[in-house]
């Protein structure tokens, strides 16, 4: 075993370990691995960068951009809402539409990303129909795997094989060359899922009487959509420059849901992060009870309600109903002192 081979194996083990622990970020680890090879002399700089000359590498990277764009613009979430509306109370229709939708999206974006997006949708649909999530999770996974057979760009191996055929002088694949085979396999997969889902087991929600309330049910019960108020940060406000964890609203029980800020000649609403700081002219969207004290002392001017923040960012914000046990340190604490816990929820 040569020293270069030992070095490559050591780098491979180090990359796998860093991927496993998740620190630093995966993209940083990948870049460090690329830099390590020329620094150690295993590869020259041209050899290290030769992979970027392959158009398939750029195409695969572009696919992740397209997938993230579909997610951030809400296209995938709207498909989930359409799926919930069209399936009604029919489990058979739900499985068919779910697999067709997931396979269609997976044909143009990362199947892993599609599964991550549709898991909460599937959980919500299973709760609404009173069925075990197992009966939907397996069809979801099957459809995501089959989506790789629907188009040339649906999975990276398709592109690798196409590129190798071109290098050998053979005709490559067209964009839809594999689609006829993929559609047949998708149809067989749907038929199998409909047949096998009865054997997947799991306790039905209606058998336990513990079907969970939906997102809309909790919002309506606690009147969350009526609590969001918009407050403009006036000049001289003590909050200017403060990061979100440092903002203290005292006993009012308020906390920040989002911020409206002028960007490129228009106002944009975005969710907060721990390192987000308050700026002059911002409009804070606060969760604040209607009978809470005014916030004039903090240099905040009330400018109206905002129900759109829940409609536009409902999935990112979320809502959960919890029970505080008697021995909890929060059981006797004033509501205003629980702001940090509320932000974590």
C-alpha cells in the first residue's frame, strides 16, 4: 500500500466522520476535501479542478438550485395543499395522487428534498383521515425512488451514464428517453402500494380516539390569527441595533414573529433568526394579546394588524399545543417571562 493511497483513505475516513457529526457544514467539508488533495500532493491543481469541466457537475448543482427555488416560492407547498383538497376522504385517491405528485416533482428536483417537503404534508393528511402514517410513508418513499426513472436529470447516475456514453462515441440519452419505462414502473408501484398498504399495519387514529387537531383548528381555537400586530420602529427607539434574543418586552408577553423591511424599493416580510438585529424603520410583527399594555415606551408605533404573516409563513412558524406539568418551573411564572421558550417552540 503506497503512501498516497494511505493518505487518500485517511482523507476519506475524515470526511465520513465530519459528515457524520455534522460539523462543520457539509458544503464546507466538501470544499476542504477538494483543497486537501492538491495541498498534500496527491493530485495536481488541474487534476483537482478537472471535474468542474464536466457539464454534468454544473447541471447537478443547478438542479439543487431549481429544487430550492420550487420550495421557496411555495410551489411544492401549493401542490401539497392541492393534494389535500383533491383527495377528499378517499384513501385510494390520496395514495394515487400522492405518488403521482411526488414522482412528478422528483423528476425535476432532488427526490430527497421532495420527501422532506412532503413528510409534514403526509402526517397532516394521515391525521385528518384517521389513518396510520405508515400507510402513506411507504408510498411516499416508493414514488421518490421511482422518480429517478422518469427523466434524464431526475437522478445523478442517469447523467453520469449519459456522459460516459458520449465519451465512448455512442449516442447518449434524450431528456425523456427513460420516461416510458419509468411510467410503467410508476403504474406498477402505485398498484403495489394500493395492494400492500393494508399490510403495513400501524394503529389507526380512529382506533385510539387520538386524532390530532389540524393546524387551522389550533389557530382558530386560540385566536392566533387575531393576535399579530404591526409596530413600526421609530427613531430613538432603544430596540434599534438589538438582536432578537436581546429584545425585552417586559411583562407584555409579546415576541417577534417577523420583520417587514424595505428591500429593493419594496417592503419584504421575513422570519427572524437569532442574529437578526432591529433597524430604524423596521415594522415588527408581534404576537401580542389585544389587552396587552402599549409599547410606546419602546419607541414602537402601532400601524395595524397582520394576518398575512401566518398565511405566508404558516409552515415555518408552526403551532403546537402543550400541557405544562405541575412541577415545571414555568407553571407559576408570569406569561411575559416565558418569551424565550415561546420563541423556541
